[in-house]
């Protein structure tokens, strides 16, 4: 099946972002509907076409719109793993090609090239959608509002890629290089800091809150899910925001509450249900119509220093699975804050 080309306006917007003509407000993800995907904290319902601003503009180093596939291979084959370039796709108009240098070739792949180094350059298609761009064929990948947002997130965590993208300090068309741990660490640190300050959000289903006493970690989530499944629960769609300040839940329809904020220094864990139990969504007749993965986060109960509560939620959209949400919280927000009580 071919990739659907975006409208001329969409293609122009994506490319303008890389030429420095986008809105100055940074955005990690964006949304177009009420059931939003991960979005910038600065916008709640409008389409956001802006992108993360790096300390210095490095898009000229990794965005090479006019090069061919072979030129990308030649440019990357002698580089360190994680080095990458993005080009305009020749086969799918409106889409983009991501060429990435990896450390090992794909399993069960017979070399078709006389140059083994060429086999270490992997290729991925970045397809346009009505709401932005995403890696094609990767179910656990979210939709991003721009190419820069996609690159930015994958420099933090690999997600569906074989390895993290290493943000370039110089043009990869230059001399061959080797892994520079200090540059990689510095790039990761600055990217994490930028991501924390910006924050991100998504809509999820709020299911239940359970007291877990002093218990935290996966066992707290397991206990809270068991209590939730034993009770009569009516799910409520809430806005789930993550930032350097903590996690904020907003019930836009005010069915259960208006807004609850959990400061970052009170949060000790965020993860999936260890037993991988699902929330069965049912229609008015009580017939199951969907199954949603459950996750939860543990935070201090009110002003208590010892009592915890576990807040159970469920994923809402296939584009934003619970695994991606938990990964964002734990790998980006929580690991960036040095606290001994993290689990």
C-alpha cells in the first residue's frame, strides 16, 4: 500500500520548520481532535506545527532533502552508530527517508553488497499523516507534529528504532568519526533538559485511585489494579500532562474532579500492570468493544511523607499506547531528577 501524500500546505509546513520559519513556541507532539495524541503543554486542541528548538540549529546537519539513498549510505557507512540523515523520499512523494548507521546488521539478512559497511546503514520511511509524521510500520510509535519533534524524541529513546539517534555536532558529510561518549552524553543531557521544560500531554482514561500505604513500584500498581477490577468503575477521559513540575490530571468535563497535580518530588513510580491486565471497554448493552492496556503512577498521598496512592489509568488511542506514555515518564522525566526513592 502506498503512502498517502499530505496536502501541499502540510508538506510546505514540514519543510518550513526545518528552514526556520515555524512558530517560536516549541512542540513535542500535536493534536487535531478532542481525543488528542501527546501534545505540547502550550496547546490543548489546536494543530501545532512548531517544533523543538535546539540550543543551536542543527537541522542543517541531519536534514539533506536532495540526496539519494546511495549518497546517504556513502555518507553514513563510516560513521559511528546512531549517526543519521533525513532526506525527501523519491519513491513516496511527501514522505521522508531516515538513514541510520547501526552497530550490527539486521538478523537473517543476506548481504547483497560487496561492501559490508553498507549493510550497517538501515533505512526507515517517515510517512505523513493528517496529524503530522510517524515511522511507517511501527505500531508503538506516536505521531509527531514535525520532523524535528520526531528526531528530538528518538534522540532520547530509540522506541522502534534499533538505537537512539545521536544529534550531530557537525555535518555528517565531513570526515569519518568514531563514538565520542562526551558528545553523546552532552547531547542526551541537553535534549532531556529541553524536553522536560517543554513537557507533553495526552488524553487517557482515569479508572481508579487506591491507597497503597508505603508500597510503591510495580507491586503497588498490581495491588491497585486488583482493587480497581474488583470495584464498579466508570472510566473518565482526562488530560494527562507530564512536565518538569510533575504530573497533572485534568477532567475537562468535571465529572469526578477538575484538576489534580502531583509534584515531581512526590512521584516514585510509573509503569504498566505487571500482570498485563486490560480494561475492557463495553457499549451500552454491556458487550465488550475494546481492550485497553492499564498503567499507573505512584505518588505521595496529600502531605503525607510515608503514605502512597496509586492512580490507575488506561490508554485511549492506538497512536499513544500505555508503553509509550510510561516510557516518556520514566525515561525522560523521572530519570532526569536525582531522587533515591525512584522505583
